[in-house]
């Protein structure tokens, strides 16, 4: 009986670890000055449950847009998720990208 309880405790611990919330930072990974778009991304692994700070992403996008002469930035909405480490059983690592549209050109782009 002790072995069953111990085994159950181990299984429960593994299941709880699978969904560990991990704070992720969005970083610039692409975009186009001419189109006024900024692409921000983060990676996460199999046992992570990523948590994002939407304001952090907006600040990064706005900083990039401002450097290009725009006064604002807005997320397009949604995200794309691609497997970057496929395994025989699925995927163990993903790349998630969110695109932002720069807005309100304050002066002409050079």
C-alpha cells in the first residue's frame, strides 16, 4: 500500500510540474520599417506554461516603432506558434510570434 501512495504522489508531482508558469519576455525578431511592422517572439518548452506581460511587449514594439518615426504601435491580434524542436512524440520546444503595426507617423521616414 505504501508503494501505491508513493507512486501516486510522484505521478501527481510530475503532472503539477508539467504546467509550471514561466514569465516570458517578448524580444524583437523581425519586422519592416517600410511596412511599419514589428515582430516580437518568445520560446517555451514542453513543461512550461508561458505567461506574458502584454505591456512589456507593447513597450518593446513602441520603442522600435518610435525609432522608425512612428508615434504608436498596436498588436495585430493573435499569434503564430511554430515547433522548433520536433520529436518522435510531438514537439518539445515552440517559438511564438506576435506582430505589431506601427501607427501615427510623426515625420516622413528616410
